[in-house]
C-alpha cells in the first residue's frame, strides 16, 4: 500500500534510491533491499523494457485513502478478545492504515483491553495511552 501511494509507476520505482525505500513505513531493510536489487538487475530492466515496448501498460492502482481511517494510529492488545483473534484484529488495523505493536510505549495511540488484561494495561495508564474496551475497538474498525 505504501509503495502504491509513493510511486506512480514502475519507472519511478526503478529509479528510487535504497535509502528512500528504507524510509517508507512498513518497508523493512530486507524488503527495501530486495525491491532495490530487483529493479537494479539488468535482466529485470530488459524485461520491463520488453513489456513496455510490446505495449503493455501498467495502470496505477488508485487507493481510496478515505478508508484508511486508522492511518498513523498504533494499537497494542492485552487480555483475551472474544470477537476475533489478535491476528485478525491486527490484520484489520493494518487494512485500515494503522499499525499493531506488541508493547506499549509513549507513542502508542490505543491499548485494546480484553478480558484478563495484563501488565500492558498498567503501562498504558502510566503513559496516558487511551484504553479501549473490545466493544469500543470493534466500533472503531467497522
């Protein structure tokens, strides 16, 4: 998603510097290096030129950014969720542009507190992190 936002086409992506790729949210050093290497490889450059010369046009995928309601927000979970698994909840957050983390910090936007919340609850209170019940969280992600 972040690559699609940043680059309009393969030509733009093919000329990007490794450092710029590494600075894109959710693109780690290994993925950045892999993308950079792929577009730097002569065989792949020839392939892209060949399909371009053959008239293949890659249409830019347009993102409806209005659906990314959690962009820039980070979530941490504590306790047991009843409506979905943590992995499902994290996937939903990411689909809406947010981030899910395993530990609470001062930069955490929300702690979602399920049944039998653990020590993350106290850490969130200490840092002044907004604490959501599971039901508040479910309303937020619908």
